[in-house]
C-alpha cells in the first residue's frame, strides 16, 4: 500500500472521467493497493462505489473509513470458500461469482442475512486459462442450479478480457457478454435477471461502455499505477 497519492489529482481525474460517462453507467473506484487516505479523497469527489479484490486488505481499509457510512463495497476478486462469510459481512456486491460451488456456499450463508447480496456471474467469453470464471458452456449448465440460489440476487454478468487484446477483439468480447446476458434473460429463469454488465477497466472502459456496460471498475486511471501491478492477477 502507498500513501503517495494526494487528493487533488484524484478528484480532478474523477471529474474528468465522470464527464464522459453516460448516466446509465455506475463508476466503481477500485482501491486495491490504494491507501485509505486516497479512498477518502475519491469519496470527497463524490464516489460512493468502491471495489476491492482481497478480503483482508479490504477489511483493514474499511475500518479506517468506518465514518463513511454510505459507501457501497464491491468485491471483485477471486473469493476462496473459507472467506465467504467475511465477504458477505463486508461487501454489498460480489462481482466475481466464478463457480457453482462458490454460489452455493454464498447462498447457504446469505440465507441468514437481512439483505441478499447482489451478485454477478464471472464469465470467460474467450478461453483464458489463468483466470477464474465460468466458461460459457459451464455457465449454461450451471444456470438451473444458480437459479435456485434464492438467497442471492444474481443481477448480471462480469467479464475481464484476456490481457493485451486489440480493440476489435475487445469490442467482440464485450458485445458477446451483452448478448449472453440477453440470451439468459430470454430463457426466463424464475430468479435470475441479468440487468447489469460489470465490464470495463482503465484500459478498455470506453469500449465496454459502447457495448453496454453498466458497471465499470476503474483503478489506475483514478489512483495512478499500482506499485506491483500484475495485469493477470485477478
Ligand atoms: C484491479 C482490477 C480492476 C481495475 O484495474 P485498472 O486497470 O487499474 O483499472 C478492475 N477489475 C478487477 C477485477 C480488478 O482486479
């Protein structure tokens, strides 16, 4: 973590990004490896949605920001089964539901909660072995059982394209994610309604928005490059 960011450039960058966003798009500021102080600067600039990918790091930071009571916290990293309870306690959204096993575990523990967590199913539109997520075929197979996870609000798809792809391929990937969400809706599951597309990061968010993204997850373009950025580590 680093404390080298100052508030002024953060708010200026947020203002700049905001100007380009259609009203249908929700900006999530991704704060992994970002200090609580920098999170606070983004909050002061009006951001209320924050994303973290590591439970331990997030919990420590949330404790420092406990006075900011109207933040919506989004979990966006791979969630290990033994951290599900903590994730449910500390996050309102889980974008990275990447297996049926994880969904069932979340569903089991969420049954005790007053508010069901909002969940997105993480899908790999093109093969990407290092990443977590459902392959498209696996997702279709799992959907009837996911539809029975009624303690979860499964509201959308999340996707991360493989690193370093050209614009044309990114367009195709994001477009296919959108079409997949429509195809799922047309199937008429009783509980699952795909209204959200969580896609678009610093390098590709304008392309994702053009394809219909409703939630964009921006880190480095707001806070600067992370000290040990590993593009494939998600
Ligand atoms: C780190 C991360 C982001 C933000 O990445 P940037 O390229 O810094 O915008 C978005 N989504 C996920 C899942 C991430 O892990």
